[in-house]
């Protein structure tokens, strides 16, 4: 076994993070073109395609951790990732929307509220799975992993129905774009999406391998590392795609990418159980439940912001973004306290 220096691993970690950032921007533009061409709607593009592809680093990290039966970093990356990805909306509010208006004023709809509700329901199921008696099924999965998957699939169906109902009432600029976009351009976008997905997946694997070793060498708790530094790096696609979507005024896709990705991430607990042959949910730690609760709280705040449509801003942020930023920073301090 080759033992690499911390410098080499650090460079690998940074290079993987940069690859995720760069290809996150390219994926955003490519998927936007594909979604517009086929008329799937911004929210559907966000919750299904963009949400899954931008979470490829988490998929790689979870798969490797499950194979090695080393779950601390993977679990904290999933649950901490949900919290930090919700906080990413603060950055999108500042740099994607800026002084035009708060993000939740520009990007709000029944579809996004439905997505946010889905995130809350799925995270509540994660907490419930930790409290209920454990009954194992296929490859030692529990009923809750399958219920989470079913809930996510039902949410996609519900969002598609909502989009179809709203499509009649709205005239989207993308309907005009469908005429302009050529078949050649769409094929190019599909190729970019496939290549970008492969590179993002490999970069996620590189983050997991280098990050796990570095956290141990630095004497950093795996849970804290997974929920903070690693979660931030794996959230880079959401940051880049979210800001890019907001810059081209696809505010709904920017928010949908975050909510859609957060709803999808707990589905990875099923993948981990099938790969590792044991369920993770019954053994979640106090810090894991804590991170899950933070995710629910931050999502709820943005949903409230979408309902009230406040126009007030401070430092280029809406009131909801300010509250989320403060609560997220406080929650990180609380996480450090819990793990001491």
C-alpha cells in the first residue's frame, strides 16, 4: 500500500474540489438547455437531473464508505450536506440575485414549497428510523430506507403534476427557446452532461479517499470533518450551478436544485445499506440527529420566506437568508460542542 504525503493528498483534495466547481457550472448550463428543449420545466430539471448529478460526489463518498464499512464521514456528509446546501441559498441570494430582490421573492412557487415540504418529511423519516425498533429486510435494510425512496419518487410525480397544471397558466421564455435550440446544440449539451457527471463522480471519490486520510492525520473528528469541510466541497456543484442558474434568471431551478438535492440525499442510505449489507439509520448518533434537525429548521425558514414574499434586504440578503446564515453558523458551534 502506497502512503502519500499530506501535501500530495491536500493537492488531490483541492484539485478534486476545483473539478467539481468547474464542471458544476458546465452542468448547469447543459442541463438547462436539455430541460428547456424537451419542455420538462425548471423544477423537474432541478429536482431530478441537476439534483442527482450535482450530488454525485456524495454518491461516490457514500458508496466507498459503505463498501469499507466506515460510515461516520459518509453519514455526516449526507446530513451535514443537507444543512450546508440549504445555507448555499444565502450565497445564491448574495451573488446570484444581489440587489435585484431577495431570492425567495424571485424564486417562489407551489412547486418549490412542495419540494421543501418533501425535504422536511424525508428528514423526519430519518429521525423516526432512528427511534423505531429495527426490523431488517433485503440485505439488512429497514422499512424506512424504502419508505424514504418511495416518498422521493412520489414527490417527483407530484411535482410533475404541479408543473403540468402551472404550464397552462404561464408563458415561459423557455417555450420560445425550444424553437431556437437546434438538435445539434442539445446533443452537445447531453455529451457535456455525461462527461461532466463522470468527472464529478471521480472527483467525489478523490475527495473521499484524500479527505478521510487527511482528517485522521489532522486529528479532526470524522463527523465534524464530514459535516463541514467535506460537505462544503461536495456542495460546490450546488454553489456553482445555483449562482449560474440565478445569473441567467432561472431562480426556480436555483432553489429547486438545492431542495431537490436535499430530498434526494437521504435516499443514499438505502444504497449504503445494500452495498454494506447493514442499515445505517438505526445506529445514527446524536450529532447525526442534530444535523438532521438543523436541515429541517433551515428549510422551514426558506419556506416561510417564500410564503411572505418580503422585499426587504440587508447586505444583499433577504431576511430569511440572514436568519439562515446566523442559525447555520450557530449550529456549527453546537456541533463542535456535541462532539467534545
